[in-house]
C-alpha cells in the first residue's frame, strides 16, 4: 500500500489476535475487530518521500479507544485516544499528526490498548497542508468559486463515474466533514457548515487520491 494514500486495515502484513467482519462503513468491505490490549496489526507500506505525515484513522468503539503506533519497530506515538462512538459500526475520524516516515518500504504497527473497530488510515504528507504548497492539485476546475463566502461547488471530473470519498480538514488537523455518499462527476455543494478559514480537501476515488486547498472568507 502506498503512502500518501489509504492503508486498509484488513490488509495486514502480520497481526496478533484481532479478527475481521463485514463493515457498514464506506471505503472497504471488512474492518478489523475483536481487538484486545496486547493485540496488534502490522502493515507494509511504500512511502514516496521522506516527510512528516498526518494519519486519519477510521475507528468505532463502545468505550474510549486507545492505541500506540510504531514505525519499523520504534514506538512513535503512545496513548492515542478517541471517545466512544456509540456503536461498533458508527465510525469517526481520529487524526494523528507528526508521524515521520523515510522514503521506501516501511512497516507501521498499530498496538491496540482497548477494544474497537478499525477500518482504514488515510495518510497525507503534512507539507501538502500548507496554503502555498506547489504540489497541491490545480483546483480551478474542482472548486468554484475559491475563495468563497457562503458556498462553493465541488466536482471531481473523471472519464468514468466512481464512488468518491472526501474529507475537509482545517489547519488544526480537525476533520470538519467526511462522506462516502458521492461519486465522481457529481456537483457537490459545500461550505455552509464551515467557519471562515483555510481548509484542505482530500478526495479519494478508485486508486487516485487528490489534495486541494480552499479558502472560506
């Protein structure tokens, strides 16, 4: 699995404990489940360049979720937590920032400290979250108007119509909106629920992932 990109929880390289079950969440067909303290799942990833990455974990739990993260055998994050979601198929986004990854093959391990369901991770190069980053996609034909005051139209144009997942993240790394209920070539109205500020939009469809910067005045 490539980073930046999506790390799918059911595609372990190795694991201890845990199980799999069909998920009602979008983006995959099965989530990791039956996690107990001491269980873990390890994923082999191919990182495109040395950088610091933001990882958004798609998780659900009846209790407070807690986990550690290791990279290539070294613990890099401890006691990452998220609040109960109310049901094991009611998912939320847990954002973890500042995960440094070298270019090339890496092994990331999620060490479970409580029982929760885990569906996937979206990993984004944190350098791409800056407003002046030259690697951001040209969004002239994706968001209009941009900047905007009340609402903007969002459309990913593609030769085929595919399911589209997108999320909107503010400059603090908080996920303000996410949805799996759209598709490419669809015109989507966004913005009325956003405060004034600078936002990063991550769109995933098929094997493609694109990152855009938008501004609400």
